[in-house]
């Protein structure tokens, strides 16, 4: 804020508006107000802000009421003030005559609470420092903290008319030196604070008299008391349950603070604010959260708000104000733009506290094979160095890339988190952002959660085996692996050895999904879908002038193959990507041995040169390279027949090069050199103008290896020359067999001149894709995964007269501004129409807005629903202008019925291949394996199960704010009955453990059936009609309560022994051995006792630390008992002291939070 005149001439220039902003300013901890008169309606105008301010620790409010002669004169004309003492009786009379309204009740409650506890003081000014009667009609508002302050002086009293109604004139001062100025020798300057303190010292305390004689005798207070003694109803008990679970989401004051962080150009959307509040609450309880709003709802904005909030609150929990944001390369710029936008008009910049690092990708398998955004290309490493800083918050976008705990990237981050815990005594908060968390394998989900749940056997997720998420996920993964495993075929009989019926498989998979949701995700996942936003935030969207377009599609553009091409298409899939059954039936399929040389070394020393980081052996590395090529071929086949034919020709050439090197007994394995390019002696001959032989090419490669070695870039000797004897003999035979298959397949494709898909595309450009009744925006976005297909499409579209912009990874950054100008509906600058059509690879499938277009064509069918939603999310976003978005996909067909079935079968197999090999797209529902399933449902998403409850709580608070507050502030009165017998429900909690919902049924044999139930079940069971009546508790209520407490305690009793030989057992043994050493100090013994408890609980960081200490001590001296006491004490204190102090806690005594029987 800047110095300004405030005259109530508009909402923006009203005293109400400026006072609100001053109260909410970050850091303000003291408010001092001097006013000639005061009334409750005036305070009601800023009630929410004052409530938020006074709720914070260390805040105070001083209210000095004077006796404004002008107010006195105007009020005295009213007969009701006859013989009244000013201002005491005038204020009393005003409050007495006030209409009873909820907002006035809230002001009364505020005054009662904070005048009663001393945070708010009220004084009356009657005499000056010389004890002379003196009018005070000055008005001064001061908002201060140790580092800055705001001051307002002028004509406005702290009344409704003064803040909003009257024509006033006030001045805002923002210079803290002027506000805090005091007279000194040579200067008579007096600031706001000095003036106020002088008047305050001369005034009389009126706080207690005000409460007892004015407030507590008012009709509003009497009405509050009358309502307060009313018994709570079963429906209000249900509201209390909603408050316990979702109270932070509907907290208006916190929402206002978060909303104040938003830049002016960003829409203030309630669902985003509430997502931030929910994530913050989850983060505080569990140490991390998972944000999974569907594509296009603004996860980056939500994430940035969480960062802003984290950096704005005091770092009194040991977490330093340092943030790390981890993203894939393609979306990092979007994060940086968001942060720049937040910092632009803010005094409290967040960018200086934020570091970025991107997840890495390996280079192309070959120079001329162009593919983008394939998960098989993830290196499992960071691009750049992970800095050794004590981050307090780590945000991971696309967190599914941390699904594998064996990668160097995962291990590096895990070690950093462990080290931060050791250094600071507390782990950093972890934010996981992933649009489709349940599309991952259960084990993948577990690895991500382990980043913030550090006690694997005693986590905060108590619904999962009492917090033992290691056991929970072991059981879940065992069931999941069984259900998704393909049936084995007996080689002799050809019969299935075992199989699970499809219906049973589906039911059990759904049960797995439900168990993960109820026991894990419901506590840590925040997710909103478009369906949620439309259902529960429709008015919010409408007020901001925003819509979500309706998805129309998918609309299939069919292309027809003749019989010969259909057979070739089917045969090709069998050769390049056979199913397990097909592999048993024939050996005529590609093994991709050109990329598997490193797993055919005879000497382990050579293998070691090529092992991947993070425990990845040569077989894993070779498999990844082969899978990339296999992925590429399958994608090329679906994308473009001509592109696929060229890829086959290239693969044949690369395989032939390997065979030629073998036959010349000169074999190069050089990850940093394009060997295929170096062996192209024909191209070199043409370039150099003289004949180049194979031997010349060999010398060129040797020269490059020598140069790499000289530059220090070949440390492990990974770029090297070998001979035949360095490889297994069968490798040559395997290469020859691959070459034969590739050549045979290529010859068949070379004879084919058809590309019916490309022909169908050209025919549909104008009549369908630019149909003016559908394409109302006049713009089209086309996705293809292959660069050469993009180039072909560009030529075809330009030939039709349209202006085309082609984007790949090579030019994305360079043309980013051009993309925004022509296709981004949120772009603030001047919109341009230099291009009608955007044709792009997957590089624009995320992190960019393209929603000036409303027609999208997937030239290559995306291989899973996640990819499909990411693409469509580019045009189906907040801020879209068109009412409909049309989605087109290509679908192959054939001429005859038999051939149609053949093509459909091959095409389904082609889709299934990518679902199987794209591990992040593993999903729990079989229906999800077909990309063309119910597109609208996939994009909009089902209603999130918790949103209806949050909505109900908000509606109740809006309708009954006073009663809502009473329910919220009342503890210990929430056990009630609706029936004398039936089913009892309890919520039980211990001080340092999670709440559990417990159901106790009366069984037919008279026994009690006790069961832990999910939150969703409890909410549904306790939902009652508003008119439901309570009755006295039954005689056996104490017995039922005891059963619930017993069930709670038993739930957390677990067997802590693990299988012999695991790391926990080793750590336990070392702790015992060390504890028995008589030379160590009592302090170290106490540390060891604490460490043993945490080892038993499965805290992996403590386990690793203890084993590392054992290794260090053994390295110093072979005899453990010969080590000096000082050494042991020093190591224990240094290595586990802080860690133990941070993670050690006790469950405490459990108690009933609420209970009912119905």
C-alpha cells in the first residue's frame, strides 16, 4: 500500500476496505484505535479480519473512545438520549436498540472472548494530562509490528457511518519512521504511536464495566445465552463431525489471508483457495500431501499459494524458509512464470527462497529417430545437482516420476530429506502433485508416500494396519500382482495353468482400489474434478465469468485398409511387440539385440562400465534401451506408415552396422558417440569429396574416444573398442536373426504405397476439422508423437491454405511467446491471428494454455487416459471462451468383416502394449485399459466423495453462523443417543495419534460386533435429518464406550518383530550391543533407548543411521568395546540426537471425541 487519501467515495476508497487490508497485512501484531465514538455495526464491517487477527498468538487491540462534541450534539437531539451520560449511556442505548442479527452476535462474542482474556482493552478519554476535562474527537488508527506500520488519521469514527457511509477525509501514512517518531532535542516531530500512548495514559479503563454493564445487559447477549443453553441435536452432532474433518476448509479468515496473496490478474476461485487450506491442513497432520486436481484446474497456482503461505508464517517449527520445486523440464517455465507473477506487485518476494531442479531424460537412441515425452526415456536422475540445503518445503510436480525407489533421483532426494531431518530436527514438508495418483501401481504410490511418511511401521496413516504402511502395501501389492498377472500357458498342453474369471478379477481390483482410498488416500489426497467445480462452485465460476466447455467426442475419423494392408498391419504388431502367448507360439519376433550389447559382455568388468545409477544393472539398462526402440516402432506404426517404413530401414541399417563391426572384429560401444553416424561411409564420402572406407570410419571413432578421454569425459571407460572375444558367441547369431526379421518386414512395407490415414486426414481438414458450426474459434490443435509426422501434416495443412505453426522440443522455448499470442486465452498482451493451426508433439501436452482453440485432433491415439486428459486439458481450461470442445481421434478399419476384426484386434493389442510398458499408467479398473472409454466422464471426472460433505458444512455455516461457532467451540458434549438400542458409532482419538471411526453392532447371539470403519462410512452412517431428536443415553453406554476405547487400543497393537536378517533386525542387534557397553555415558544410553523404540517402529532413517554408526565405529577400531566413551558419545549425539528428538513421541491416552447410537 502507498500513502493515500481515503474519502469513502467508492468501495475501493472506503475506510472499511483500507482497515481490512491493514489488519490482514503480514506481521501486524498490534492495533491501536482512537475514536470519538464507537458502535457495534462499525466493528461488524471488519469482524472477520479482527477475528483472524486476534486468533493469532501475540496480538493485541487497544480501543480508546473519546467524547466527540459533534457526535454528542447530533445524538442529543434524539429523545432516547435524554439525561444520558456521554459516551457510556449513549453506547449502552445504541447496543440495547440494535436489531438482533447474527453478525452483531458475532461482534458480541468477539468482545466477550478477547476483552475477557486481556487481548483487547477499552478505555475512555475524559481528562488530559493536567487533569482538565477535555473533549477528544481525534480519530487515529495504528497497525504496527517491530518492522513496519501503517497509520490513518482523519475524520472517520470507528462506526458504521464513519467506515462506509459518511463523506469523510482520512490520510493513510505508510512510512514507519513518521508513525513511530518521538520528540527529541532539536525536533518536535511526534508520530501516531507517541500521540496515542500519551492519550492512552490519561484515559480510564472501561473494559470490565463495558462487559458487565453494557454488553451482558443487552438483548443481543440475552439472546445468545438463551441459544447457548439449548441442547445440541443429532444433526448438530453430525455438523460437529464435519467440522472436525473439514473445518479448516471453510475457515473464512484463513481463506481471506490466502486470497490476499493472489495477484490481481488471477481469478479468485474459491475451490482453489479451499484446496490450499485443505493441503495445508493435511501437510500439518501428515508431513506432506498429495494434490490431484484434474488437468486444467490450476495445480500450479494452488502449489504457488501453498509456497507463499509456507514462507509467510513464522518458521518456529524448525523448518527453514527454503523451498525446492522439482518438475519435468517441460513445465518448469510455467512454475517460474507463476512465481514471477506473484512477486510482481508484492513487497514480500518468494522467488529468492525457491530453488528449482528438473527430472532428467536420456538422449535419443539414434540421431534421426525423433520421439518425445516417452516415460521409458526417464533417466531416473536429476538434470543438474541437488543442492545440499535445509529445505523446509519440497514440491514435486508430476510426482509419479518418483514411483521407483531404486533410481538415483529417488535415492538422492530421500537422502536429502533424511539429512534435513538430522540437521534441523524436523523433516521438510513434501507436496506431491499428480493428476492421476490412482493410475499408478500400489507400490509406486507407496514410494511417493514414503518421502514424507518416514516411520514406515508407525506412520500417521493409522487406518492402514495401525500405521504400518509397509505391511499394508505388501499385502496390497501381493493381491494386485496376482490380479493383473497374465495366465501362464502349459507349453506341452497349451492350456492355461491358472486364471481368474474376468468378473471376479474386476470385483477384486475394485476392492483393492477402495481399500487404498479408504485407508490411505482419504487422509492425504486433495482432489477436485470438473464435476465438483460445476456442482459446488458454479456460482463462483459464474461470478468470475468463467466456464468449462462441454466435451463433444471422441469423434472418430475412420480410415480404411485393404485386405493386404490389414494383414500386414496385424503381422507387424506380432513381430515388433508380441504378447506373451504369441511368444510361446512363434519365435518370429524382434529381440532388439542391436541395443543389448552391454548385457552380452563376457567380462563383468566391462559390464560395470555400463551399470546405471541407482542399482541398475546392465540388463536393466539394455532392457530400457530396447524398450525405447520398441516403443518408437509401435508409435510410428500407429502414427504414419511411411514414417514406420523409414524407421524399419533405419533399424536394419543400425543392426547391420553391429554385424559389420563383429565381422571386422572391431566393435564399438560408445554411449557418447553416434556410432551409426560415424559408420556412414557413404555420407562421409559425399561430404569429403573422396572415398571413405570402413577402416577410415573406425579411425574416426578411435579419435573421438581419445578426445573424450583427454577431456576427462570418459572416466569409466564406457566409450571403448572391443573384439568378438569380449562378447558371448551367441550374440552374433542373435543379431543376424534380428536382421533377417527386420529385412523381411521392411521388404513387405516397401512394397506398400498406401497411407489411408494420411489421405483421410487431408479429406477431413476443411469439411470436418474446420466446420464453422463446430470450430467456432477458427483454430485447430493437432497432436502427434513423431516429428516427421508433424512435418508431413504441416505440408498437407498449408496446401489447404491454412497458416500453420509447428512446435517440437527443438523450438518450443524460442516460439513460446508466439504460442501465447495466438493460442492462449489468458494472454494479457495483444492477441494475434498469425496462425490458424498448431501442430505439435507431446512437448505441448502439459504446461501451456491453448484454449483459444476449441477443436483438437489426436493424429496419434494417446496410449492412456492420462495422456488423453493432458492433451485435451490444453484447450479445456479455466478461461476457455467457447462453449464446446470437439475431440477427434483416428480409428483404423478394413474392407471385409474378417479383416475389420483382424485390424481391431491388432489395434487393441497396440494400445495394450503401451499401457503395459507405461508403468505410470497402470490402473485399477479394467475399463480404463481402453482409451476410447467414456471420454466425457474421463475429462470431467466423477464427483469426489468428500465434496458433498464440505458443501453441506459451508451451507450450514452460511445459514447459522452463530450456532456454527457454538458447535465449533464446544468440546466434550458430543455423546448422545437417537435410540436406546441399535448400532453405536464412535470417534476416538489419542493426543498423538490419528482419529479412528468405530462401529459397534449388537449381534444376534448377544455379542458385540466391533469394527473400524472408514471416514466415508462414518459420514454416511451419522448423516441424519435436521429434525432428528436426541434421547437419554442407554444404561449400557459406559460399556459401549469402553468397547470402543478397547478397540482403538487393540488396533494399534502390532507385532514388531520382522524377518531375521533384515536391516531392522541388524539395527536392533547393534543398539543392544552398544547399550551393553559399560563405558558409554548415561546420556548416550537414553539416546539408545529412544533409538531402539524408533527402530522397532520401523523408522527407516534411524535404522540407516544406526547401521552407518556401526560401520563408522568398526572402521575406527575392529573391537567395538575398545572404542573410547568420548567417541561413542560424540557420534550418537551428532548422528541421532536431533533425529530422535524429532520423531519420538507417545500415543497418549485415548478418549471419546463423539459417539451416538441409532
